[in-house]
C-alpha cells in the first residue's frame, strides 16, 4: 500500500516511538559532542563548589592558624586614574562594585574601522602616560530624586588651580548611546561606549602637560569610554581558573576593564620586605598605592600569599563571608615605578624586585600581589574583616611578555 502524502514510512520492524527515541539520542549525542567542554566544566564546578562549602564549614578550625585582617580596600572607577579608598564594598562576580568600569583609549588606524574583527581603539594606561595618576576620581553617585542619574567626578590640580567635571555614567544613557567602539584590551576586544567630549578634553588637558614629550605627541587625542552593563562581555582566561570558579552551568566568569582578573590582593608584610630591601640599597620606601591593589591584608609573612589558593573574608561575627579564588601572581611593569600622587617615574621598585622577585622566564618577570576571582555571587567586604586561608598550593607565574601576559594595572 502506498504511503499517504506528507507521511514518513517507518523502517521495517521499528516503531514510531523507537524512531523518535533514536532521533533524540542522536540529537543528545550531538549536543554532548559540541558542548563537551562546557559539560565537563559544569560537573567539575559542582564538585569544586561542594569542596569550597566544606572548607568554609571548617573555617573556624582553619582560623586558628591562618587568620589575618583586611587593612585597606581600594576601588579604581577609571582604569589607571587615581583610586578611591573605602571602608566597605560589595564584591560581585565582576569584582569590587564600581571598579575599573571606565578607561582611556586611543583610536587605532582608520583601517580597523572597516574590519569588524579588529579593535577601533586601544586602551591607554600609566604605562604610556604617567600623568594619568594625577587625576582623582570619585565613586559612582546615583541621585535619589527618582531620575536614577549616576555620575562620577574627575578632578585634578592643573596650572595651579583645581579643575573638575562630572561624567554621566547612568546605565540608561550608556546602553542607548550610539557612540560605541571595539576597544583592544591586551588580547581581548570589548565593546565600550564613549562618555562624551567633556571627559575626553579633560583628560587631554592633563596629558598636554605630561613631562614625557612622546606621551604628549602620541596620546593627545584620547577618549574616555565605559563598560556597558549587559552588553560588554569579557571572559576570564579559563586556563587559570579552579573548577569551583566556573558557573553552575560550566560558564566562564566575566570581568570589566581590568587587566585580566576581577580582584587583586596584596599583603602589607610583602611591601615591608620590599621596602627593607630598598633601604639596604639606599633607596626610599614606596607606598602600597604603587601596586594599585583592591584588597590589602595584614598579619601575614612576607609573600605568603604566593601559595594561597582560596581565602574566606568575613566579619568577626562568623557570617557567611566572601570567598576569593587566588589564581596567579601579578607581573609588574614600569607603572609600579610611577608615583601615584605626582605621576613622576623612577627606576624603583623594579630594579630591586629583579633581585628577588624575578620568578618568571627572565629578570623582567617580577611579581607582586595576586590576582583573584570571586566565588559565586561574592558578598560584602569591610576593613577589619577576618581573612582565613582555606587552601594552599603551588604558586602560578606566567611570562611577562607575549600573549600570556596578565599584568596588574
């Protein structure tokens, strides 16, 4: 008998239900093959998060030997501009609230605009323009008049007088603004939005008085851009993440406009050891601001943080707390030689660090502080909170030069 038009003849001996199961199994197999890596990460994340829960549950026992204190917190609203010290802050998947959401960029050659795979702009930091360190920033402030307008303040002392502007960084404005660029940030290309001519001109005026002629010539046409909430997607380098750092579905965590990872952690004892060695060489001590960390911890041994793998930060009341995964050391460049008040450059601390912190492939590979990734949804961190080391392991260093470079800005 002929098969009616529009019907499908089943293979001899195979029911319609069996055929459907076969098709579903084939589809499932295809999905598993395509998403194998993510599925594997999801299973690993499940096991890793269970491990973290156990470690946190046993934190009281670990606290007897490995408890330190948060001594300072720093937020950097604009990448490479001056930081803001706070007593308490929220730490979410992207890092400290308001940290490195804006940055300075320079236009790429015009040919980049015609190639959708190339950045139209490139990030600019104190590495190229030391005078950026002289620009003060404020934390984002949202008006309570129902407008939901959010601004940050930029200020500087220029030509003997104080100058300042307010930059509108309201989410509604950023998501609707059509002036968007593809900004190159190390090996990543991220979508950002221009925050206006006034902000650009303000920074240009500072660069115009930089003591470095090359900086004045090459970076006199910069723009200021912002991370776009819900639009800018920048994944972390999964090679350095422990299983527990991935999302429940195996997704790779994201970050904003920092150099590579959401949080940087430094310890006072390590700075004290560096300053001791500087003194032995007849050099002046340097402040922690040279390394631009987010979280500063006291009570450790010098460079003890090199071996940390996960830490718990919580108040003395023993609350839930915030877990950070310590993923790798922070390579250092000449930005660490820039005075964060004056913008003046010197040879230290890199020369002294090369004598005992050259831990990479050459004497230029010097390290100070550690990169970290918040666990889960994060939490609130305050000065004076306890810091409990949950896990220790071998330090991770990556080369200073090349694709693997992830410096601390």
